C-alpha cells in the first residue's frame, strides 16, 4: 500500500477509505495479514494490518525492505482521450516511470479524459501493482498552450508523424532528466499547433516510425524508449 504519511518502524498508520475497501472487500485480507507499505520519501517497509472495518483500517510498520530511490523526472503530456483510454494511458505511463502526468487540451481533443481524482486513483493503483515507490502526480487538464507558456525549459519530445520529425531514437543518447513526452489526440495536432510547438526552443518533433499509431500506442512506445534510456 502507498502511504502519504511518514513511515518509520513501529509507527501505526491509517489507511485511506479506498485502501481499506480494497484490502477488505476485494482482496479479503483480515487483521494480522502481512503487507508492504511504501512511499517515495521513506522507501518500502514490511507492515501488518492491525485493524480493518468497512472503510477504516490501519497498519503497523515493520522493518524497512527498500531504501528510497531518486527517480528521473519524466513528464507525460497526454492530449485528451476518452475516459477509458485515458485511464489506460495513465496506468501505462505509471508503469513506465512517468513522474508527472499532464492531460492537455488541443484543438482536436474529443474529451478531457475524465476526472483528475479518478486518474490519480488509477496512478496510485498502478504504482502499487508495479512495486514502484512513488506515485506520479496527475495534473488537472489544461490547454496545451498554457502548459507550454509556463514550461520550465525541460526538453519536450513531441510525437509527430510528419516529415519534419526526426526518429525518436536519435534523441535518446543525450537525454537526461527532467524531460517530457507529448502525444497528440486521435485526430492528430493541427498544423498551427505543430508550428507553435516547433518554434519553442525546448521542443523536438520525434517520429515513432512509418506507421500511424493510436495515441495510446504512441504514448507507450515513446515513454518506454525514454524511460529505458533514463534508467540506464
Ligand atoms: N489523424 C492523425 C493523422 O492522420 O495525422 C493521426 C493521429 S495519431 C492516431 C495520434 C497521435 O499519436 C499523434 O498526434 C502523434 O502524437 C502520435 N503518433 C501516432 N503515430 C505516430 C508516429 N508514427 N510517429 C510519431 N507520433 C505518432
């Protein structure tokens, strides 16, 4: 279980209602069950479920199993997808090491991708499932130009299947964190949006090959390549 609060051996920590529900109703765990509790600041600890009743529960923290690690900052900017596709994209981005997920609104977006809280819950579940210590932050959806105007200058690779893109692989050798990856909506970027992106000094247009990929596929392909080269 991912815990927001500070973890230290001997501490007693409350579970969130969603965690208590998941452990009791979905996983059928009872007090006395062994768990692991973790967060990015303190690492991972053995833990024991000490109380569980309906939406309330607590764990006692045992010895530390893993020290905290510093993860490379990798932001995933995802143009608004339909609710289910966005949930899937957030899950995969979490598994692939994204540290921040920024839903962005572009001209051809069909949807906003659903509520931020729901996406944050998906990110937390995915982090727990893949035994990652940190949970990516999920931002509320914002217009792409607003995100770009407030950008801190970190390299942003934009998945663009146009002729002026260079293969994504070319950007990987020099890549360092913080960095980011942006995938367009199912309908693609408009010409004016690509022009606006291309004139920003921190943006590189990157191709993922000759085939037109679904937005979710492009996200997974690009983030896999980037996270593999940042991790090694
Ligand atoms: N309807 C668009 C078109 O024909 O131009 C295709 C959009 S594609 C389904 C959705 C998004 O995935 C694109 O905006 C782009 O960000 C990314 N994408 C898909 N295939 C790609 C490729 N081969 N290289 C780079 N990005 C790609």
